[in-house]
């Protein structure tokens, strides 16, 4: 550098430092203006409700632009629900104008993208009418009493604005007094600020008929937000129960990663739940609170979604760390994300005293049986089920149970068996709790691969678990329940096993392998078990079974089969797309086995200790 240039540079630098010092010392208005400008949202949304009776929201988005062309996008799916849902299909009309109110030319370039001609345009006002009549946790619903607004199916944003602040203002109808959202409200009620587009998508908003039940845990505020309560829910008790569950889960993880948390409970006769960083959106029936079993199901759902606060929202498979809102994102680890979470949903309830040990075991038994009776477990592995969720899990058909496995249910059982395995090989010193805490510490920032999860489990167990993972997770081999004895649990009741063996030898039940609803004097086949007598005879789904040996059915086929012997050929009259056909079916013996879990009597000290650390004292 030339000496003159160096001197000039030093002089300029000194001037800049003096100017900066003056701004700080004098608290100059210019500095304040710059700070305010930096904190302003780049995209501002307003939502109006003039057509709630017809399920429409009116959305306005305002933002500045300096480019000759500006591209807009809308999400096609919602994180946590792995199916392309094409949210743009709910937009009925769209108008775009500049700062002077003049129309801006635009063209739809993809199913969820629009290109705007913004040469010479300083700011854009985008308005669109959005149809909202899907009561699910990943869509929108609006009516006369309340609205449920999810980010992904609602907000159109500039493609390059993902890291910019977005704000939402609700212009509520006069008879709506309350809204709720986990986002900050720096500008007042019904106005919410998101630090980024990801933050916007991650925070559902509800408004209208809303009741709020707050509770604190170690100074951290939590809320149960009931929507559509209608006098049939005791919000105070439900909030108290949620508090117990939250405390139990915080003990599992040993850290609280949020500053505030909301349980948004849509009491809407729908089902489902979806996790978010600082809230969850769950759905229930108004009659669930007063029914003990259904209320347990609701607590279990809330527990599941809350566990996701750590496992999925922050501890994610590496392929899901940065969301692509327009395309599928594949991972083979959804059994960890969802299956492990499903295992802990009830484990947290029993540890918090909200369900008994026996109730916990009955709920887990139901999941074990659900897995073990479905032929799909012999066809699809957990890694395959995780990877194929985009094309299979959310699109079940009549053949699904024969060819697919749920990474929720089988993942639950696999997590249970992995927990037992680690407790066995470590002599009760370590468990799946330790694995999840170690995973969170290592990978909550950058995500994990399936190899890293398996390596961590082996490190915690201090035994190489590679073979276990290959067999239980990667293959379609039958699951091995031999390790659960360390927990003081066995499979099946010994007496029922013996009875089952006797029944098998003396009086087995004839079976053909079809199921479906009875309609009058016939049966409509909804599923056929592979390699069953009906399968071998060529009976298909949607066939109408009319008669056996020329005598009409009456209320199904199981009762009729009791009149015949195993191996005795039967002639079945059926209708297939209007054509009458006769097929020969040879009933087989239906194999019986009790997949219920049971507590073992006469536990040793090690089993007692393991059971206490597993379920709580």
C-alpha cells in the first residue's frame, strides 16, 4: 500500500471510531433509528375474518423489494407430517399491487411459486383468499367460533426471505376476544413476531373461543390453551396433570430448551398432534375428559408431542436439520424420531403417577400385539418404513397391513427392547434414558446419522449392539423379547399359553383369513391375509361374500365357519363387480398366541432395581 493511502486509511478509521463513540455517548437519534429499522419485520401479514361462516381467511402480506423480479413460494408440507399436501390448492384468488396501488404483473411458475415483475417497484402488497376447512393439526380451520392457523398452509413469502423477520397481525371479529401463540407479542395483543420463516411455520395461532390455564415450573411459564371447551373439560385439572408429565420429562432430559411452552388443545371431535419448538397442537373430543381411558389417551398424546420438544425439534436426523418446505426429505431414522418418542409417551405418564404400572403395561401390550399380528412385519423393516413414509405411511390402502409396518408402533416396541437390552448388558447401570441424553448433548445442533445413533447406544451399553440393530431395525426378522426379564416383565400369561396349546390340539378354530364389514346377509371383504385360505382361493378385497355351501351368510363369516371342520372344502358364492362367482376355500386352523406383557412374580434384587429405575418408585 502507498504511504499516502495508508495515512488516509488511518485517518478515515480514526474518524469512524470517533463517530461511533459520539453515537454511543450521545445516544443519537440516528443510532436509535438504525436499531429500530434493523428490528422491523421484513414481511408483515394481516389476517382478516370476514367470511368465517364460509371457512375463508383473507391474508395480506406487505414487503419491500429492490429487484427487477421477485419470486414467492408457499410450503407444500408441514414438518412432522411427512407427506406433500399441496397447500397452494386452497388459495382461491390473489391480487398484487405496488406502493401506489398499481397492479404488479405476476405469473404462477410452479404449483407453489409465483414470479413478480417488480422492476421499479419499491414495495408490494399481496392479498389472497384462503379456504380453511380441514380440522387437522397440519392444515387450517376457521368458523364462527374460532380459527386455527398453521404457518405452512397459510403464509406465502419471498423465496429469499427465509432468514428475515415476519410479523402477523390478527384483525379479530368483535365477538372474538382472545388469541394464543408461542411467538412473542412486542407490538401488542394479536400481533406476533417471528424471527424467521422457520419460526413462523413452527408456531400455530388460535383465536376466538379460547380458554387459557397457566402453570409454572421452576419459573418457566406453561399454558394449556383449550379451544372449543364448551363446559365439558376441567381445564384446571388437565393443566395440573400436564404439569406432572412435564416435570417427569424434564428429568429424563436434564435440560429445558424453551422459555415458554403452550399445549394448544383443539376440542373439536378430531384426533392428532403435531410438535413444535415451544408448543404443540393436539386435538381431542369434548367427551374425552370424562372417560378415563380416553383421557389417558389424551395425556399420552400430549406427552408424545411434548417429548418431541427434545427428540425431533432439536435432536433431529441430519437429513432433517434444515427443512426444505417444497420437497420430500428422506431419512431412515424416523423410528428413532417417532418410535422412541411413542415409547416414552406412556413411560413419562407412569413415572409421573398419572397412570398405574399395570395400565402402562396394558397400553404397551396393545402396541406389541398390534405389531405382532400384522403380516407386514415380515415384509418391511423399520429403516424401510422410515424412508418410505412419504409414499406409504400417510396413504394406507386395503393391503397396507399385509405389506407395511408402522415406525410408530414397531418403533415403540423396538425402543422398549433396546432399553431392556442396554439395562441387561450394563447390569442395570445404564438405559435408553442415558442414550437419549448423550445423543442430545452430542447432536442437538447439527443432527445425527443412523450410524451415530447406533454408535452412541453401543458406547452407553459398553457393548457392540451392531448385530442387534441389524436384526431388529434393518431386517424383517421376528423381534427378540428375551431381554425383557431384566425389567421383571414377561410375554403372555403362562396359563393362557397352556390353554392355547390345548385348544390348538383339541378344538382349534377354522379360519379363512378375510375381514370386513357385514352388510345385511353378506360381507364386504376389506382385507385378505397373505397365504391364508382365502388368499389361496383368489378372494379379493371389495368382493361381496354372499353364501357358503349355498346358504346365505348372516352377520359375517366367522360364526358360519364354526359349523365346519378344518380342512373341509367349502364353496363360497361371491359377487365381484356385479358378477357372481363360486370359489372353493379350505379353512385352516387359526394360530393363537397371547402377546400381552405381564409382570413376573418373585423378582430378584436386580429386577426390582431395574423396574424401579424404569417405571419410577
